[in-house]
């Protein structure tokens, strides 16, 4: 069973799924769903479409350089079957998967480290601006500390000559 990668979004295309497009120069493009195929036909760049793997890697959302990605590469060289090698490979796959998950979690926590304080600041500003929605107007009238200070602004208007008849 061969699992292919979608040309547009880099997700896995399972056998019997997706669309295959062959260009005149015999280049094969595989797509996981019609969404990817339509975006390809509209000549959209996967690096500029926010939901693709290419965009996420380019903008630091996903891990790009990790030694565990070397094991995922496709190899076209046939190997002679060796029972010990197969057993060791299966053990190694489990270990590599654990390492990759740990590194992804670490990467995610580093990305989200400043988000909590930023959300708290934004919430405080929003609460300050919309306090009238949270508190009843009668409570705000009684306790002036809950309201923002009123600022008076003078607006200067040019003086016009008064009561001048309009010319016809």
C-alpha cells in the first residue's frame, strides 16, 4: 500500500482517494481532495495559502528542521529482507515517534509562551472599553471609579458672517 503526499497541502493521500492530474510533460500531481485540486487550477501558491503545510513551515508554525524527518523520506532502493533489521526498524520507529511528539510539544509550548500574557492584556483593554456592558448604568452612576474620566474637547469653527443673504 503506497501512501502519497498531496502536492498542494502535503497531507497523506490514501489509495483510492483523491485526484491525480498528469500534465503534458508527464509530471504527476496528486491531490487529497477537490479543495486542493481547485486551488491548484486557480494557480494559487501553497506557500501563501494559510492552511497548507508549506505556509505553516515557512512562517514558523510547524517544525521544519528536525533529524526525525529524515526517516520519513521516500526511498526507491529495494532492500533485501532481513528479520533482525525489520525488528530493529519497528523498535526504532516507536522511539522516533516518541521523540518527534516530544519535540513538537516543546516547539508548540515555545510558540505559545507569550500568548497568555498577551491575551490577559487584550482582555483588560476590552473590559475597560466595554465596562458599560458588564455593569448596569445605575451602578456606574453611583460609583464613579468604575467609569473612565470624561474628556472635554473644544472644536474650533471658522467664524462666518451672520445673516448674509445668498446671492442669486
